[in-house]
C-alpha cells in the first residue's frame, strides 16, 4: 500500500467539479508511485488555515524510494472541500487535525477600532473586575419575546424604564448603553485580532459567526435590562419587519424617550413602509410594490435556502480572513434595514448605518431580535445547523448583568429555548413568505447556450475579473448535471470596497433585468448588500474578497431550466460603488 503524506494545506473553497478532478488526479498520480497500483490511503498530517500561496503546488511524497509526485493542482484547492462542505476527503482524515476554532479575544490587546479615513474610536471594553466564568445553562423560567407592534402600554413603560436606567449608568460600567454599543464596535470594526493568529483581524459579520454572536449579544443585553428594573422575566421585543403589522418603524422608538435616537433617517418613519430591499436612492416605489418585494426577499434569502453556508455565511477558522462571505439573512434583510434606519445626514450614516455606532440605538436590538427569530423560522422549515466542531467551539466574551465576564461557545446558543430560556411570540403571518410562490416574468425560458454572453467559469479557471459598475452585467454559467437538497449559484472572488453601500440583485433567465425590474418574480434569486465600514491592514485602507451563494434550486424548477447546460445570470447594481468578481459556478449539496 502507498501512503500519501500531505504536508500542508490552506483554506479556500473550490467548486465541486474542480474538487472531483483534484481527487481523481491525486489518486492517479499517487498510484503511479506503485507499480502494483495498490489502494492509496491519504494521511493528512497538518492543516494550516492561512491565505493561500498562489505558486507553491501541493506535493505528494510516496513512502518508497521513488521521487515525489507533484500533481498539477494547487494545494489550497484540495483542502476546502473537506472543510467547507463541497465534498469530503478520505475517511482517514484525522478530525483533531482539523480543529481550529476562533478563540475568545484578548481584551488587553484590544486596539482602537477603525470607522473612517484617519478616524478611530476607542471601543475597547473596561477591565474586568474579577475572574472570567464559563457560561452555565439559564435556569430562569421561559421568557417570550414579543412582537414590537403588539406590546401594550405597560410593557412600553417597563422597556423605557430599563433603557433610562441603562443610559444613566456610569460611562465605564460595562452594562451602560455606551459600553454595550462598544461591544458591537470592537467585534465588528476590527478592535480585536484573532487569538493565536495575531495577523488576522476578528470580524463577526460576513461569515458563519454572524447569527450566533448576535444571539449571545442580545441574550446578555436582555439580562442586563431585566436586572436594572428588577424583572428577570423581562424579554426584548422584536421588530417584525417581515410582517404586515411590522411594516413601519415601531412607534415607541419615535417618541423622545429613552428609546429614542436622534441619528436616524426620520423620513423613514410612518407612513413610509419598511423596504427590505432598500439601498440609497430607492425611495420611489409604491407601497404595493414594496410589499411584494419584501415577500420575495424573505422567500429568496431565508425560506428557500437549504444549505447552512448559504444561510449563515461561510466558515471562519483561526488564521483565515474574517471576511469570507455572508449568508442570505445577513445580506438582506439585515443589511438593508441598517441602511434604511441610519441617518444620511451623518458622515458615516450613523447610528444604525455603521457597525461602530449601531449599538447606540435601542432600535438595533429590536431589529436584531427579528434577525435572530429568522434562525428559528429557518430551522422550523426542516433545515439543520452547522455541525462543524470549529463552528461549535468558537468562543466569545461578554459582560453579564453582574458586571462579570462570561466565556461562551457557539454550541451553547443553538437551542435557545433549552439553554437560554427564551422563545418568540408565534407569528402566523410567517406563512405569507415561507410559502411564497413567485411567478415568472417570461413564459419561454432562455436557452443559455444560444446567447453570446461571456461564459464565466469558477475562479480557479478564470483569473480575469469582471467589473460591475453602474450598468447590469450578464454572463452565462455552466450548469452541470447534479442533484441534492439545494442548487446554488456561487459568485467567487468578489472584490468589494467595504466603505461603500454596495448592493446588487441577481437574476437568472432575465438578461434584460435592470434597476426597475421588480424582485417579486421567479427570475430573481437574491440580493447582496453591504453595511459601510472600514478595514485596516498594514496601515492602508483596502477592499476585501468575499464569496457569496444564492440558492436557486426552486427558481430553476419554476422556470423550467433544469435541463439547460448553461444559465444566463444578470447582476443589477444598486446603491453606491462598484465591485469585481473573478468567477461563478453552479454547485449542488
């Protein structure tokens, strides 16, 4: 038997087709080491999750006197299928070798967060007063988080009292609203470096940590509010922007009480309907069109999504870039609502419109209550969380209602009813979007193979980038034959200026799509939007590279495109700025 020793691998997610070719080539070339063509058993000694080298190939050494075999593949590609979910390596891969979860940040190494050109903010937490404890399951009675538009006057009075007391705390008290906002700022505007990988920043957006981190954040914020008013049963409200009843910014946030924030876009108060599709300059749609678009956004970015990475975001492991790719629920409605609420009269769209300042507005926590509820709704549709140990064992630090520092793991947040003792008020109108049935704008499918749009391959095979500026860009993408619970369109190597409110819509089978095309159609497959923020690396502002996935299985079936060898894909830019991408592929899982 020939044993392969793969000495070093680095993280990047390949297409499934590419991965199968890699595996086949590796077996073929490795077996060449042994004239008897004995079975090959891979043995992976070590994995390093770093930015990949584009030059050094993967070398496979035979345990014999023969020379090393150098396959014509890049080492970075073989790794990701085993880790990121496209396929798996042989069963002999040693699980402990894959363990590289993100550890809790080191507070004493926190540095100023970046919010703009030559502008920093002190977002680091106060020094803990005692030892850090580990989270223990909540033993309180079950709390029910109510819909904001359905709460009564007594609840509003209690809610307002809690924030009044939070605002009145000393500014260095970790329970104060000032310090609570800094929690989001430090984790989201690069105040921390990854523990054990100090060259990499820690960012809890744009990857699979987005939902669990915010769940923990709201959990401790809620406990602090309850303790300030002596009510351990207190539960945060959620702004049900996905429901007809939650179509306006809740009235209790508009009045000048402790719930008020002066840095909001007041033109978006009632009677302006919430637009889950919002980007700057898109205020000209009718109420009816916004309603239909909102249903489509919820259906496409939440309800029809089956794969965890398309819902939560791409994996983040120690030593890798924090900006890997956001999931559907983060891109929209989450990001769109931040931009919708932030003030365009502020230099950085404060408060809700920028990560560093969003936590200053009590509306933020109400907004994220509904984002968190989407996780529950998604699972109720038969979907499953990640089971990857690197995800489950990622750790964070939060101050609790006693000003003590608590260490938590992602895995302890998955069952919110059992471990955290809260659930959400039932919303019967969820079915208006979970069971939404978009209709095609066109009766006859386009044949992708008969049009002369540029055929875009996966990024490893297509190094030349395409730029999307002000006008739609139409491409064709190979649709390989495949099956699975989901089919996804993956845009690879997207270079995005994180300072811009970049947004675009993706359509299939609709090359004439433009900014005026309604998204309430079967050709629309999803939206990407960005909350502006700043990044700093080696002293220079820079763009970042992300991948993004759109679930398209339901759309392909509705449009009758399953038998097509190629799909016509149109990207329609909205909002500010431009972006490039260097590959696209269709994947099955």
